[in-house]
C-alpha cells in the first residue's frame, strides 16, 4: 500500500514537472518577445492543456496529504513564503489565458501577469527543490528553520536552474507545436539555454563538493546512481543532434527524458527519505486504513482513468498550432 | 486585540474560503438547472430552452473557472497555516479531500468537454447524460467537502493513535447523520442560488423589455423552482438546527442568544448579546417558542451558554447575527418566490414592475444566506477546529510569525480582488449582452479545461446581438 501511494505521488509529481514545466517555460519565453503574432502562437500552443497540467499539482498535493500527512504538514508549513509566491504566480498566469483575449487596452497587464507569473512559479519551485536537497532544518518532525530557513545561495541557484530547465523544455515544445518565426527563434535559443544549464550543473556540483553536502556521500554508497546522469547525457546528445538537423519531433522528448532522469536521480538518491535525512517514507505514511480507503476507490479506478484522460487530451490537440492572418 | 499569527491565519482562511464558496454555490445549482433545461429541450423540442441553455453555459464557464482558481489555494492552506490540524487529522481529512479532487476532476473534465464540443458529435440523449454528469461532478465535489466539514463539526468513526485521528470506520464517517442533513442543506442552497440568479436575470430583461421569450422562461422556471425549493430548504435548515442542538449545545445557545438555562425556554428574535454581562440588551423574545424550536415541546429545558466555561464558548455576536441574517434572507426569498409564482400562474408577472424590480434586486440574497449560514456553522464551532478534540489555537502552525501571515494575507487579498473584479465584470457583460444569437460556435482552442475561453470578446452590436466569439488567429489542426 505504501509503495503504491509513493508511486502514485512520484508519478503525479513527475507528470506535473514535465507537463507544467513546458508550459511555464513557454510563459517565460513569452516575455522575451513583443510581437503579437508570436505571442498568440505561443499562448495557443499551451492554451488547451495548461489547466490539465496544473491539475497534477493539486493531485500531488492531496495525495501527499492523504497518504503522507506528516510530510504535507511539515513541508508546506516550512515553505510558507515560497509556496505563497508560487501560488500567486500560478493564479495570475492562469487567469491571463482567459482574460487576455477579453481586453485590448489592458492586454499588457495580462501579458505581464502571464510571463511574470510563470517565471516566479518556476523560480520558486526550483528554490524549494534546492532547499530540500540541502536539507531543511527539522527537529522532532517539526520544521525549526524560521521564516527564511529555506533561503540559501544554493536554493537560489536551483531556482535559476529550474527556470532555465523549464525554459528549455518550453523551447522544445514550441519547436514541436509552432512554425515560422516562433520555431526559428526557439531553435536559436536552445543552444544558449543548454549551455546555461550545463554551467548550472557544474556550479551545483562544485557547490555540493565544497559544502560537503550529505547528498554526495549517498552517491559514493550507491554507484548505480550514475546510470541516471548517463541516460541524461545520452538524451542531451540526441537533443543536440536533432537541433542541428532541425528535426522538430525529438527535442521535446529528449528534454523530457533529461528531466525524468534528474527526477529519478533525486528519488533514488534520497530513498527512503521523503524529507531528506529527517523523515522517511514509512515514518510519513498514513495508517493502513487511510491508504486502503484511498486505494479501493480513487487509486484503483479513478487514477488510471485520469492518466487515460490526459493521454486523450494530448492526442486530440496533437500537431502544429497554425497562425493565420490578422483580423 | 493582539495581532497574532493565529488571528491573521483565521482571517486569511475566512477571506479565501468565503471568496471561494461564492462560485461553487452558484455553479452547483447552475449545473443542475442546465440538466433540467436540456431535458426540457429534448422532451418539448422548443428552441427557447436551447437558447437559454447555451446562454447559461457561458456564464457557467466563467464562474466555474473562478471557482477552480480560488479552490487551489484552499488545498495548500491546511498545510501552510494549520500544520497541526493537517498532521493530526490528515489520515481522515486527507483521503476525503483527495476523493474530492479525484472524482470531481474526472467527471467535470471529461464531460464538460462534450458540453462544449459534442453537440453535433454525440446523440442527444448522450449530450443530456453529459450535462447530468457535469452536475454530478459538481455535486460530488460538494459531497466530499461536506463529509470533511461534517466530520470536523461532529467527529465520528475515529480513534486517536500516536497523536493522530485515525478512522476505524469509514462507513460511519460517510453515513454520519449530521452529514446527511447538512449535505442536502448545502445542495439546496446552491439550487436556490441558481434559481434566484436565473429569475433575477429574467426579471432584468423583462424590465428592459428585451429577449422576452427567454426572459419568460427564466423568470417562470426560476420562481417556480424557488417556490418549491425554499420551503424544502427551511425544513432542512430546521433539521440542521436539530443536529446543532444535540451535538453542539453551546453553539445552539449562542445562535439562540440564550445565556441561562430556561424551562420552558423563550425564543430571542432580536437583541444585542453582551458577553461581558452575559445578558441580552434590547431583547425582543417570544415565550415558550424556544422550547418548541429546540425540542418540539412546550416544557423542555434548554441550556444556556453560562453552563459552559467561557473558554469553550464561541464569540456570540457572529453566529447570533449571521443566523438571523440567513433566516431573514430565507423568509424574504420565500415570500418573493410564492408571490411571484402566484402572479406567474395568473399570467400577471410581467405586468407587475414592482415584483420584477424586487426579483431583479433579489439575486444577492441567496449568496448572503449561504455565506452567513457558513459563518454561523464555522464561527459557532469555535473555539474548536475539530469539535471537542482540537482547539483552533492549537491547530495553527506553531512557528508561524504574524509578519509572515500578514504578507500572505495581503498578497491573497490583492490577487483575489484583482482577478475577481475582472471575472465579475465579464460575467456582468455576458449577462448584459443576453442570450440573443448565442448558439455558440466554439473557438478551436476552447477546451474542457479552459471553460472561460468560449466567451472571449463578446461584442455587443447596436441591435443587442452578440456575434459569436471566434479567435481569429489561432487554430489547432
């Protein structure tokens, strides 16, 4: 039962990162252009799916509460301010999809809300991951780090890193979904984004070495973990090759594979800890009656339906978004 | 009063949940009403039902979207501000709320898509079925929320293990008698909200002399529905009062404004309760009626608040006045619905401008009644979060500082005010434009998960006609 719910949680988070990752990235890229044509094409490429993508965050949140209440309680209260800013960002960018089309004079407000909200949400998520990796101060199952206990140079670096990563994913998505100028500029951007991401990885590595983070010891104990970076490296090579050959399909999948590898790295590195080095999966798991109650309804029946539904949505909206002339 | 993290967290929760409940209480009723309309359209084949359906489907889309957006915050707030509650009652409340997300997500998302795109692609009976499924989705969402809240009001089926509430009997939780009076009470509140909004819109058009066929349908159906629903609601309201009487005697005493035991008890109609002196000022009361309402008897003894230590009493003024505002709205709606239905049957409703004006102006009443009803229930539960088990003061995240919560409260207030001002303005614009020409051609990028996109840029021409909104630039192949 515990393993089932850990898997559902992990899958929900991974789906969230991959799916909302690219649409937050598109939001960041949206801020880089002023051209109305391109902006509409960019927004159109994620408009049919963004809401479904964000639902995975809510799913992960309620599964966390139901199946691992201790983690839900200590993590969310510890990350109070970053969560607040993330939610504010998500709300503003979310309604921008709807309200932008309803006004002309105030369109700039919603444009700013869309790109700004996306960037803030991405940055905050990266920061929270960074704070987790570095280790949140927790004593007796209760967060003890104070108002800004999550804030550190490492967390900030991770915030920048995830924003870059999402933007890369967003650019790969635009290549897949758009044509003309949007596609061309995404192709031009990707090498720079990849380079920046590589620099980020080196910085993180050096930082982790110099600070002697506990994470590093796990790697020496579990050498099979090196398989994940190898997968990521292979995916990065294919990504680079398909960018050179201007092939629209593969980059997004390769970008997603890099993210999945990174996610797998985290999950296996920290296993069995849910909050690194203080709360384990078994300590956090809700009593059997709760897990079983969830399993026999939503777990067994509704969850597979939700996966199928997501797949169908993407199938329906496959193919390129086309921009036609102005009216 | 000391500005503490506790006080600010309570304010923040009250603010965000009050803002949120406005939209679901409207859409749950509206979804049910859309189902009725579609069934009527199928049965009678009359085009006017179809036109009214399409019109309200657009409004449903915007209100539904606002409800979803404001609901996301709720799921996080238990963890951020109420971590002790989240940890202790997580094994019970967590699974209940996860059911809410899972069941509502699936039904609403899949079938709302068919409502938007499926008219020409599915057989009519299946379209009706889809409408009913969307209504079922919103209803299920309300159901799980009510299971959760009713458990907090009257905890059943639990044991305490390692400082957590753990269920030993889920069936007891799902079939709690408290739940099965409160859930219908909330559902009826939503239906009445829908009915009055529809009737008020009809009255508005009738006053302006536009869309007379649609206005007629809206006005009549709204008023007739309300004429049946409001008395039923008053009955369930009384049943809800019974559970409070039995399970939460101090809340009941606060609502009644009863400080001392009385036998037989009088009923305080109006007064200003004063907790310092533990008396009512300027009280207007009816003898014996209190016993009759409380226990259906002419002789029963009814308990007063002074039977309980001060630390266990709710702040009297809020439940006392909120309850009276709710009941007042209920009575006003009952009169309006009955008089309006009577005039409708006589065929004179369109001639009575006074009644049209009153109906038009009545649309805030169900919202006020729903909000004050919740104020009564939630503030009346104080000082407990989980009644009798966990105090609100002990449920708050222990290390939270007032400054942190002040920041979040300001951010939420600003963001909500900003987006809801726009949202309500767009709903107003849609209502104003009316149902003419509203057989919607859906823009290609409108999706089940993007309900609001079907109403982009409604432009009103001088004839009051709304050209259908099609995004000129983006098309998905």
